[in-house]
DNA sequence: GCGACAG
DNA sequence: ATCTTGTCGC
C-alpha cells in the first residue's frame, strides 16, 4: 500500500513536537464501524538501535492471518515519552509499504489520542496512511481512570483535563486491563468494540500478538 | 520545583 | 523496549 511521507525528519524534541502539533489537526474521530482487513503492528528491539518492524494483516471476521511483512531498521529517534512514535515510524511505514493488500484498520501497540499532545503513534500512522487506526497500550500513560470490573468487556474512561481520551478495557476476566484510544477515523465506541472483538484468548488483541511474534521471530 | 512518563 | 528465575495454572 502507499503511505504519505511529508516530513523533514525532526532533529530534536522541539521539531518533533511541532510536527505532532501540525499533523494533529488532521485527526478524525469518527469513521467506519466494521473492518474487512485488520493490521496489527509491532516493533522488536535487538539491543543498540537496531529493530524489526512487523505488520500482520488478519481477516476481520475469522481473524485468520492474510499477509505478513517485516522491515529491519534502526531506531530513528531517542526514546522520549510522548515522542515514542518517532523511533518506530520509519520502519513501520516501510513495512506497510511492502504490504500487497490495504488494511481497513491499523491496530498499534501504544496510544493514539491519549497522549500529552493528543497525537500518539496511532494518530500519526492513521494520518500518514489515511486509514482508520487505534492504539492499544499495555501500561497507563496519560490521564486517570478507575479500575474496570473483573469481567471481559468491562471498561472505565481515561480522563485528562476534563475530557475522555480513552478507555481502560478488561479484555479477559481477571486479567490486567489494556488501554484503548482513538488513532484516526474511528470512534471510541468502535475502537473499544474492535479491541474486544479482536482479542480471542489472551490479554492483547490477536493482530498485535501476531505482529509481536513475527517481529521477534522473523521467518 | 520534583517526579513520572506509551515502547 | 530489554536484562532474567521461579512459580502458578491450564
């Protein structure tokens, strides 16, 4: 698939933040509610700055893998909370461009709207691709939330400065919640629904699990 | 002012 | 993210 690349790459924190502020206005918070091809994205680091980005596309109904690609590269930015996306973006974009099919939804490991400037990795990838995108984080980041009930499907809002920016979602009974937020062209209700529907047996959605496995064990 | 801070 | 042993549970 084709991915828009429209930046001078940032050389420091101020430039990276300016890019986020500039692209943020393109984020759309509504979109489709069903998806035919769902892509999971993840990156694995191998010491130093080398990394492997993986994208696995699943059938939206059966969750069966349809296509998988990897791209090797190097972390493109130091790790700074809030600028995490700049580390992985080039390799993830490269992997997406190697895809023969075009997914309907990108499921990213990390955050989207629930970010210090409202523009996490999921928003960034969504805007660059033009595709619906959502983030699923494994640990809390921005905002506060109550602990959701123990049942699969229970959720509580993540609130920051008076606004709901995501949800803590219990994807399996008695298992730690995940943190869902909108990336691009998706509502919070739909993102929550997809996070749940894409999680068959474990804590994390299948697309992310497949991508994580592929990034760690490239064929 | 200080600490905390997606992966 | 990654460095690691043991332990619990299916």
